[in-house]
């Protein structure tokens, strides 16, 4: 999806200015935003890929004017409504009006440390061997899907070289839309900066992405 999240190479947004000694949170409410998002994600009603796609679907004006955790909360509200946990009215009023859908599981305080330590592994076995090998030239596909994709817009229809075979993982383009995990091999592909950014690219600059197998074609 070509949404407001996919900013790579676009002009007009100013330079990236990292904040020295940046704190984890810039306001107390951001801590709660993170905690609520993780707690609701533990319900088991949606995947991380659906969560990402929901953020991508926020209208551009709202997305680009929001802070990082504002985006999280706006997407969470949409997910809670979609899966029957709360209505917009209930969210606005801060109280339940009807009995909500019961979650598959609840993340209680005593389980938080173990759950966060475990993470959310998304590596999965596949029956076929990798189609591409290290050192092979590949071209990324050129498509502009309406669905979720992890192939950034700036790296489409570009020639690069496979640097590593990372393993096989859940395919987010399917998983974000409830179509199953459909695991695929994932490769680290390296591109020359000039092939991405043009002749004005800094000499020696390279860009690498992790690309699912179906994003790639042999050259």
C-alpha cells in the first residue's frame, strides 16, 4: 500500500534530526499508549501485520500530523471497533454500553515480563529450498498494491544483489488480511545508492532491505 507511512526518498519533510539522549517517552501518556496497545494485542484477535496495515490506513492528513504514539492509539481504536471490543461511542465516553466480545486471552501484570521476553517469533518452516542464492542479482517487482506490503516504494523495480538468506518467515502481505501465514524465504538485498536515489547519491552509499521471495525476480 502506498500510504503516508512510506516516506522513503520523498522531499519536503525536512532532514532527519536525531534527538541527542532521546528519552523512551516524551510524555507520560505515551507509556500508557504503549501498554494499552500491547495489552490489546495480546487478546489474540489480530496480528502485528494487521496492526501495521491499520496504521497505514489512517488518512494522510491525520497520519502526518500525528506523533508516533498518536498513530498507535488511532489504529488501536479502529482495531477494537473492527473486532467488536468497543464502539466509537464507548471509546469517546470511556465506558462500555454493551457486552463486548471476549478476548481469547488477557495479559495480566504477572505475565508481562515473560511475554515480552518471549516476543513474537514469526519464523516458520517451508518445504521448498530458497530460490535465490547469496551473490545473485535480482530485481524487485514493480507493483502498487492496495493491501499491506513490506516492500518499500523506493525499492520497487530496482536491481540489487542478494547478501544473505535470512530464513523463512510469515508473509505479511497475506497475514495482514487474514489470508493465512503463507511463509516464504526472506533475503537481504543490497542496492547501490545511485540506483535508488539517482546520480546525486553519495559515493559508496548502499541501501539494504529484507525482501520476501515473492518480491523478487531473477535478472
